[in-house]
C-alpha cells in the first residue's frame, strides 16, 4: 500500500503553513514598520530611480496620498491572504481536504495576483522597477510567486479515495 494518501495531505499542510507564516510575517512587518516598505512603494510608483525615459515617465505617480493608499491596499490584501492561508492550514490539519484545497487555492491565488500581477507585472514593467538598482523587488516577488505556485500544485495533486473515485 502506498503512503501517498497520507503524505500528500501532510505536504500540502506543511507548505500551506509555510506560506501562511511567511505572508503573516510580511503583513505584520508592514504594519509595525510602516515606513520602510511605504518608501519602497513610493519610489517604485514615482519612478524616481529609473532611467527617466521621457516615453515612460508619464506613468509615474507622484502623489503621496495615492502612493500611500496603494501601500495600505497592499497591506490589507496581504493580511486577508494570511488569514485565508491560516484557515486553510487549520482545515488541512483537521483533514477536511476539499475545503482546505479551496482555501489554499484562494490564498495562493491572492498571493500570485499580488506578487505576479502587482509586483512583477505592474511594478516591474509598468513602473519600470527593473530599471532601479535601489528599489527593485522583482527577485523577491518572483520567489513568492513561484512558492505560491508550488503550494497550489501540491494542494491539487490527487490523493486518497475521494480523488481516486473521480478518475475516468
């Protein structure tokens, strides 16, 4: 008999818990040390450390109010994602696999949207963050995006009787 029905849910539990811990610490850090990453967001949106290409600089957002609103929205999104992933971890621990998968999916997709679309796509390309030597978060965003993808894949690997019964 294979251990897969027991080890895959364990892997999904541990990986979901790691992601939950990570994003909880990120949100907590952004709340308790508000200024550090606020400055990061301000510089990225202002595009003040990019190549200053006239064809791109019209994209810059220099209003501190809009910059800070964007940063608060990021923190709220991170906090909600953390809560969803904490709940997903709890569901995995309880061996409530279908809801655990669903909540893990929601949480990982929230992170993939934030770090993939938000930081890599919008920050990296629209606001040309890749041009900045000082305010470039693309490497960190890519790590979180890929880790989230791995957790999502593992959470959806088939295991146990409920998955075997769905196969054609």
